[in-house]
C-alpha cells in the first residue's frame, strides 16, 4: 500500500464539525497548523495519487448518519487528479 502526504484545508468555522467526522477519512493526521481562517492538516492517506498535494473530501447525510461521499485529489498546481 502506498501512502501519500497531502494537505487538507478546513475553514476554521467548520473545524469542530470536521473533528466529529474526520474518522471517516482513510489514513491519519500527521500535523496541523492555523493559517488565517483555515486549519491546515497534513494527512497521510493510502492509495492517493503519488503526485497529490491536497485532498478535498465531501460528506453526505443519509438520514441521521454522515458518510464520506468521496475524495478529490489535486496536484500542486491545483489540477484535479481524481
């Protein structure tokens, strides 16, 4: 299994909600820092494209449950990889 280090930017106002659901993401948090209105997490994730620089997960609601809808990965230039 390949692991890739990517950044995940979370709006500071949504950070508490993200904390509640981050367990749904594959991989694990390596570090975090605050940059203005964002919390930037460095995330170690399996099976991401090797040239991925950032990840953008989205979540869906199924009744009372929140589920991971998917993850888009982007390279350092901002081009979508998946």
